[in-house]
C-alpha cells in the first residue's frame, strides 16, 4: 500500500503570533537569564518546548465550557461535573480537586509518609520526590535498569523492577515503606511507559504485603496508547478501557491536569479509602480551598471536565504521540543521540553523548539547552545533574542520564515547527565541539533547576 500521510484531528481557529528574534537579541536574553532556560522571558522564545505542562491549546468546547463556570464558593455545578468525569474515566471512589498536581502530592505525602520511611518509585519526579522528602520520607528508585540506559530499545522502560522492590520489602518490612509511588509514561526516563503486565504484578506484590500503591496518573493516557500499540493482547482494547484498568490496580492517584487533561491549570487527588479521603479534605481546606473547588475556579473545573473527555479519544492521543515521534524520527535519521525508544510527550537529547568533551560537573545538558536557544530561539529544558540536585548529605547527584528535554505542548505547534526545531538541533550537533561547559554561580536550596544561574567556563 502507498504511504498515506496522517494529520491532526482538529483545525486552527485562532492564532497567537510568535516573536522572531536575532542571534544578538538571543545572546542578550540568555545572559540576562543566567544560561537557564527557565529564566528566559517567554516573549524572547520562538518555539517553546520547555514543558508540556499547562501549555496545551484548549478546544472550542473547552473555551465555551469556561463561560459556564459556576463560581459559587461551595457546591459549584462544575465540581459535580468534574467529579463524575473523573469517576467515569479514572475510577476511584473519592475525588479531591487541587490547584495542580503538586497540591495533591503535598496532601498525599503529608498523610501517608512517616519520617524515615522509604518511598519506592519507578524513577522520581521533581515535585513528587520533594513532597515525599518534605514529609520525612526517603525516595528509593526501583525502576528497571533499562530505564537508565539511553540506548536500550526495551519497550517498557517505565516498568518497576520487581526484584529491587522485593529486596526493599525484605530489608525494611511493611512498616519501613510508606507506599509505592507508581508513575505512568515516566517523565524523567524520557516519557517511557509501564506495561500492564508489570503494573499488575507490581500492585499484586505490594498488596500482598499490605503496601498501598499510589499512581501518578499525570500521563496515564499516553501510557495507555503504548500499551495498546506495544503490548500483546491489548490491540483491541480501547484507550478508556486501558486507562481504567491501570487505575483499578491502584489505591489512588495524584493528577496534574496540566498534562493529559488539556487544561492550563488544575489537578486532583483521587482515593478509594474513605477515611483517608476525609483526612485529605481536612488538609485541603487549609492549603488549597474548600472541598468543592480545591485550588480551582469553577470555570477551570468546567474546562478540565471537557479536557479529560477529549484526552481519551484515540485520534487525539495518536496525533499527540505521533507528532512527538515525527520530531524524534527526524533527529534519529540525522544521527543525533536521543533516548530510545521514542517516548510519549517529548524527545530527550542525550547530552552526555552529544557533548562528550564536557565533564558532568560542567553541566552538559544545561549548556546544550543554552546552545539550542542561541541557535534558533527554541526553548528546551535540562533534565540531568542540575535537576537532580543534591542528596540529603549535601553531595551533588550525578544521575546516569544527562538529558535535554524537548517537550511538545498538546495541539499547539505544526509540523513545520517540528521541522525548524529538528534543523536547529542538527545544526547545533554539527558544531557541538564549540559548546563550552558551565559553572553554577547561583544555587537555590530547593528545586534548584528552576532558578539556578550559570556562566560559561572560558578555557
Ligand atoms: C507535572 C508533573 C507533576 C506535578 O504536577 P504540577 O501540576 O506541575 O504540580 C507530577 N508528576 C508528573 C509526572 C508530572 O509530569
């Protein structure tokens, strides 16, 4: 059969002009930002691939839902709409709205982590681990080894290593473990999915020992597509069926609506345990807001209810992941070192292989993100040593993966934007030996990657 092109299942109704900058202007902007792409002004950015968090384009249905916001302090109609959609799509008995994912992570960690307990996870996410540690917990990585190998083609690099988990249970016992933190489409591993088989086995092992499992459902829909496409036996399952089956294995979830759910702000905590939900609502009213709005306006909840329904439509999720893979394939064809297999929400450049002449303490991924911005105004993000921060004893952590993330916002950019991005990265790759390492000149105490400042190490 002849190759047929595919295209997005939507068309553009409104446009937002982008700023075009000169190399000189970008140099000035980068200096002012201390070589940290988080500190750039968005006006100075051409194609913004910093994150897919809260950067999605809403549909006309979502925008019209905004106008139906019921801004009552208590009992907003939109709360009940959102509750019913969450219940239908994700399952779980109790729904607790929060302003975004970390609001849910804070509440869950405060309630379920006792000081000194381990919190095993399939790799970590920055805010998730931060809240676990803030509550006195100790994060321990139980992801499969393949996840740390950017060249492994293993299709389910998000999987939990059951032997690592078993060892932890043997040495610490049930009381030493708060819960298992299970992430789908693991962000820090490059958007890599877990298989359903692994999710089932992991949850069975935990539950056998009385250990709860809380899902980070932020990118569960993306994970569901990979299960459908890669895991034998799931070809005929629908995306909603797979999402539900993942959630049904677990005891609750934290959710950032800013990713899968196609909204600019929002999140929730969902639980099966009524007593725990009651305690969560007690914390919610202190830190977020009343139980029928959490941190969200009525209109935000309305837009999220529509967004969740759109997020599980198969043409949508195929187009979303398809665009990521289009960019990834262009880079692979040019020989640029990227994490494989291609993930669900972005492309990860392997900065350690891209810039082998830089030592890890010269922050190669940070330097590469700066070089790409200088070349084209494309904004990316460091996901390596700067993001990993320091261990509780103060030593810098140098994770195995030193990556630059190109995250694709949902329904925002066109194929031509992906082409411009690929061409810029290929150009930077051809001139990679000219890129200098960086020295950190300002280091915030917590989540340092957001605000750290750097200077080039001039040889
Ligand atoms: C974004 C994200 C979070 C945190 O959610 P926020 O809405 O940004 O607070 C947690 N886990 C994962 C995997 C995420 O991608």
